[in-house]
C-alpha cells in the first residue's frame, strides 16, 4: 500500500532508548522510552541518555522561569506577594482549599475576580476535592485549574505594568514578552529557536531541549553566576517552595510536594504535562531533567527518583521515604508480588 508522506515527521520525537520496563513474572509487559540529563552547577553535562538536544514542549515544568518577571519587574513587591502566593505562582496544584482560597484572595487584592482568569476550568486533580464539589452540586471554576496560581501571578504583573488584564496571555503582549525573554535567557537559547504552542491553560508554551531546561534549573538552584536581581528572584522562589511544599502541588499523591518535603526543601522540583520533569538540588547545584516519550507518569516517577539517587541528589534514607513512587515491586489486589519495575537509564 502506498501511504501519503507524513507531513508531521519533522515535528515527531526521535527514537529514544527504553528508560523503564515493567515486568510481570519473567516477561516484559510494558516499556517506556525517553531521555534524561544531569547538569552541574557550572553548566557542564554530567551524564545523559537519549535525545537531550531535541526540543519538546516543556509545559508546566518552566513555571519558575515564567514567574521571574513578576519578581524582577517589581510586581511581587508592589502587591505584597508573600511566600505562599509566590509558591502558588509556581504551582500545578490539587485545587485544595489552601490553593483556591489564596488564589481567590490575591485576585480580590488586584480588584479582579475568577472571571479574569483565562486558564479555563477543569475537574480538580485531587479526588477528595472533586468528590466534595459533586456532593455540593457545584461545578469547578477556573480557581480549580491547576494553573490558577500561575495565572494570578501573570495578572499581578499585568496590573503592575499597567497592561490590560484581558491581554495577559497575548504571546506578544507586555507580560508574555517578558516571560519569553526570561525563559530564553535562563535556558541560554536563541530567540528564533523557541517554537511556540498553546498550553492546556491557554498560556504560550515553548519547545526546549532537555539540556537547556536542566541548565535553567541548575541556575535557579545555584544562582551565584546570575545578575544580582535575578539571583535574588531565584532565591525567593526556592525559599518559598521549601517553606510551603504543599502549595506547589498538594497534600495527597503529588511527587513534587514529596520531593521537597522529604529533602527539607533541598530539592526544587517541578512536573510538566506529558511526562516532563525538572528538579534542581540546592546543595550541589546539579539539576536533572527527564522526558518520557509516551507522556506517562508511571515511568516518569520511577525514573526521576532512581536518577536522583544515582547522582547523589537523594540519600539512602530519602530514597527509602520515596520508595512508593518507584513501584519497585508490583503488588496485585490480593497482596501478591507479581512483577517489578526496572529503571534502565
């Protein structure tokens, strides 16, 4: 059969190596391909696997980079953004009350409302919160969107700049132009290399190589080589998340919160949709980035935890505390061990 040319081939992912296998008994049942890299505080590549120079949509993994202009332009100070609100600006949250209440309060302080959020509404990521809404007969609003804190941060910057709030997601508007520049500078990218798409929350999202994303996170956790204003902004963000790990994700079932909490805030983690992860170690200045090609979290969580331990960003005790994220042993509903997870990276 003669098939038409694949016009999307130029935008396809490369054939990455298998990073994670799931075994059932003596047989491989599933496997997940992907790429990863570790960069140290000086920006040197420590180790890697797969196509780390192929760009991919970084999605929510770059929320800390997106928040830099909020601090650097003076918006955070002008509107009294505290550590909790700053953590929410970096968050992909569960829509628990601690998240939605703080975002709503910030909007009120800006003389804005939930109607000014352009992220859209979706069912809360936390099952208990979602169940509570159903029981109350309530529909989720944009406050329940996992990105509502980021959007409130964008709106704060918009207010500070005197830009129309309705235009805060305009890719070439005042807010997003500053955001794009911050991402480009932290990732050390050329302007014309940043291919743009639209994220699930309607904000611009950019394709970034894993190597570049790791460099940015290494700079966030060790900002000693950055200009004083940017260094101070990075320190504010990492300190805020260390103090409030629940606010960047949630109190239940969130690996970002657990990585920060278990390490006492030493690790600065951020997940992105479709199997993206970035995490920096404030002690060593090293950063790890991972992309699972199929976009699944099952392989992502296992790979992230194992690689962090392998490159001495997790101690043995910390690894033990995070063991449930690896699913090293596959246990069935009767409590029998029926397989295992193997990280090959």
